[in-house]
């Protein structure tokens, strides 16, 4: 089976993480960094650390050769995708990028 990285993109609250969890149990999100005791505690000053932790988790999954990895972040700009695409190239993963929309609540 070909190793696959699925990059799930979309606006906040669109269902990115929910969709990602339907396709794999290994989901990387920057939002995970802001979860404290089961509560989402966003801190703009921690965005860099949150994305670094997400990239590191993704690389760990690739180093371990997990068959399907999903990254679920807003990923608005091409530069947001680059670290993940670079990792996919390094570890031999096919990349699929998809956009999630929540049009029906």
C-alpha cells in the first residue's frame, strides 16, 4: 500500500479534524497544542510553537512509516503546505490536498 499524506484544509469550524479522523487515526493539527485539560485555550503568541508541534508529529508518523497521515489545519497559503510536502518528499509519501466546507451546518 502506498504511503499517503492527506492535507485537510478549510476555515475554522468547517469539520477538518472530523473529516480527517474518518480517514485515519493519526491526525496532526496545530489546534492540539491549544488543548489544555479538555478545553481549547487559544493563544496567538503560541501559533509558531503549535505549528512546529504539528510538523514534528507529522514527521514522527512518517519516520514510523504510518500508511495514512492526515494534517488538518486552515492552510490558507502555499507556504503553509510546504513543510508537509517537503516531509512527504523526504519520506516517500503521496500527497492529497482537500478542502472541507460546512455548507449544511
